[in-house]
């Protein structure tokens, strides 16, 4: 995939437009970058035109200008769409990425063909009480990062991935995350409950791994129930399901995308 930069922004993105068909956009989890989707790029190349984005403060999206913040990601994605004449796309996001694809759908619904959200929650109907189950763990992790990114990455890989291979891959990306980038993540709250919940004009898939934290599994089950949407709980997978169970993930996502086209 070609490594490109969006003009007058810090955003790095990656494109493979050789399929001459619909577009599929991938947005990664916190503390890693677009490389978490390597197995997906291999599988979907030639089947869909592919776009992957490094979130601000992650991967190669680190050359921020004054005024740049994480709330602008949807705007930057739309600029990428305009630059490459992308009228609409399917979106797949894992963890943090699932929040951003929902934010894009809030702002540019006509440009969304479908959403596939894994390890996330519904940002227009967010129950703060459920987040408390994660808060203590997140605070402890942040404290570790203040002392050492390697120490942080070593602990973080165990709650972000289940298999040894996925944990090692996650760690190798996480150790490149810079402490200064934590400041960008503080803006996430401004994406939550900002828009009223409304009926979707596109199909939705939600999911997580069976070894994710119990609260996340509960959130996914409840989300699928009230949305009446597709759901999948991946076996032998933790939070970053696409890394723990890449083949199962790829097949499930492809089936969902084919359903969206029917």
C-alpha cells in the first residue's frame, strides 16, 4: 500500500486502489497503527480498494500543527475522500478505531456504506456507568506509561491481545508510541453523546473476542440487541480480534460486506 500524507495536516494514510470496486476503510486501535491490519490487507487486496489511516499521534501521523486535535479526524478522512474521489466506503474499526468510524458516520452519513465495530461501544448512546469498569485499569496503565513506554507496552499487550503472536505484534507497535501523544487522546470525550441516537441508513456489525473483558462482551451483546444488527463473538480472541483470529475475522467481515451489497 502506498504511504501518503494529507496536505496541511499531520495525517499519514495508506491506499491500494487497484481493485476497481468499492472502498474499505480500516482504522486501528489505540497505541498501535495501521500495521495491525496487515493480515486484512493481504486478504482484501484485489477484492476492495483499501484505505488505512494512522490516527493523530500514532504511527506516522505525528507531525501535528497548532490547533490539530483528534476531533478533526473525520474531517481529515473526508478530505482524503475528496482527494481520491471516494464517494462512499465501508468502514472497519477496532477499539478506538470503532469510535472514529462512528463519528465519521455522524458527520458524513451519506458517505458510509456500512460500519463494522469491534471492541468498542456506541458513542451516541454511551452509558458512563459501564465505562467505570475500565477506568481503574486504564489509570494504572497510564501511570506505567509515565515511567516507561516499554513497561506500558509489556502490560498493555496482555489486555489488548490474546495469542502470543498477536501480543508480540502489538508490543512491537506500542513501544513506538510517544508519551507526548497521550494528550491527543484526552479529546475523545468530545465525540461521545454529541449527536442524538437515530436510525441508521446502513448496515452495522458489532463484535469482540470471547477473552475480552466481561464489560465489553456485555456492551456488544446489548448493542446488538437494541440495534437489531449483526454480531459476532470471536473464539480464541481478545480485544484486538483481527490480530488474534485474522482468518476468522477476515471471513466474517467479508460475509458482512457481501450482505451489505445484496
